[in-house]
C-alpha cells in the first residue's frame, strides 16, 4: 500500500478532510475537525492512528516490528503503523476504520449516529 492510495482510502470515509502540518511533512486526516490519522510524507512509510487502549497493546505485541507507540500527547491511544512493512493492505484498512470509528465515538450524538450508520466506501 503506498501513501497516495492510503490517502485516497482515508478520504473515501464519510466527511473526512485533510490538511498539512509541520512544514508539509505531515498530512492530517480529520473527521469533523478531529484527527484520526497522520501520514508521514518524509518517506519513512508510517501512518499514526488512534486506537482503543487494549487493542493498541495487543497489536504492538502481535506486530512488534510494524506497530509501535506514537509520540502523541496521549501516546497509549495512538499507534504508529509501518505501511511499507509486512502488514497486509486489508489489515491496514481495518486499522484505519478502527481509528476513524474511535474518533467518531467521541463526537456529539447526532453527528456520531449519522456517521456510524453510513456506508463506508471500502475498496
């Protein structure tokens, strides 16, 4: 999975927007203004995703070479996933959807309900 395909996949999720941060080295993907994914554009092949704390620990134990804690203010809830590693494309999409859903869960009820019931454009 390359970065552009990952970007397009994220933008296919309902109400996803993007913007640049930190001198155009980081692409931020947001849902209703809240960040759910950060894609590194400096060539290191990482995407940072929000994650349920228990699932984050499980993923890091199962895939120690490809999934690591992210340096975020609350890093236990974020994983840095190596997208050019050994992980399958479908698994990375699953992680993206998990991150998206984790952020949507914290939105106001009316917004949350409409987003969680919409059909994702899954490739």
